[in-house]
C-alpha cells in the first residue's frame, strides 16, 4: 500500500508541475500588423486583456506605423523577419483605410490585394493562421462598398475576414453616446478599439468573451504615438512618456457590444 501511495503522490506532483508550467508559458502568440487604425486605443493589448479575463494566456506583438500600408510591410521584410524569429500562432493584418476601395488610386487596390496574398502565403510557410481585420467607413453606402472589397480580398487570399464596418454602423445607431471615434473624428475611440479586439477574439477562439469589467494595463496610444515599424510587444513601454497607461471598460459596455456581435446584424 505504501508503494502505491508513493506512486500516486509522485504522479500528482508531476501533474501539478506540468499544470504550473502551462500557466507560465504563453499558449498563443499573436502578431498584429497595421497602422494607426490598429494602434490607436491599442487593439492588440485589449485583445490580450480580453483573453486573460477569459482564462486564456496570450502574448500580443505588433508591427505598426501611422499611415502604413501592408505593401510596405511586405517590401521591408519586417513581417518575414518576425515570423522567422518567433513562433506565432496567428497573424492579424489590417490595411490602411481606403486602400482596398481605391481611395489612393487604382494602384493602391492592386497593391493591397497583392500584399494580403503575399502575407497569407508567407504565414502559411510558417504554419501561422492569418485573418484580415476590416476597417470602417461612417457612411452606409461607403461602408457596404468597403465590406465588399475587404471580403473579396480575403477570399482571394484564402483567409478569414473579420468585418467591422457594418457592426459599427449598427452600434452607432443603438448606442450613439459611446466613444466610437477619437477626438479627430477619424481614428478609433476607446469603444471602437474594444469592438475590434472583441471581433478578433471571436475569430480566434470561436466564442465571445464574457461581459465582465475589463482593465487594460498597457500604453493606450493616440494618433501621435512615436511608434515605428519595429516589432514590439503590445504592452511594452511607449516611445512617448505622456502616453496613458490604462483604459477601463464596464460590463455594460461589453454587453452592448456583445449583443450586436452575437446577432446577425452587420454581417
């Protein structure tokens, strides 16, 4: 009996040790690549905080720069170097607003689609899942056109598309007092940044987060950030010392967003 007891105890100790190791090792590493639509409000850090609040261990890195295009990130090799250096599970790419709708000329559409395809192919060589995080347009007709172009680009590259603009349209009508846009009227406000992060969470985990109060302890960037395309953790110290270091969301805010995300409204 004593031998059996010692064997059982040894098994439990080994099991507990393995569980402790699992808790300390990131189960998922996600790389966000984009521009100010990605870093204003720090979508990667909000996503990590949502994951942690729902019992998941995630590390989010980012390669972001204001006004940057995905074609630039293909050309400079920054994403290729990051994927070669670290074992990422997922690559989340977000294009500069307007590129896929030819707002910067017909070449911008072609270059954007080619870049999305190139990043999808590159990630596939590393066994990394890729998703295209959509952008948004405030006007309904422009929003519908944007969704068509983004979904077509994702389908062409063979990757999932996370639609944002239609859901934002609906949320602005049912919750007009929420902070959808920054003070400049263009960049994401704190609630739009949360919407983006929640949509990424659902895309990666196949479920919605719980509507719990959420505190994000990380740089909460504005449009002036000091960020360059250097690879960095989402919660790394900011380049500019006056960057706010925290944002909080109530359970009511999460529930408002979850009610729309969980419905069929907005695609």
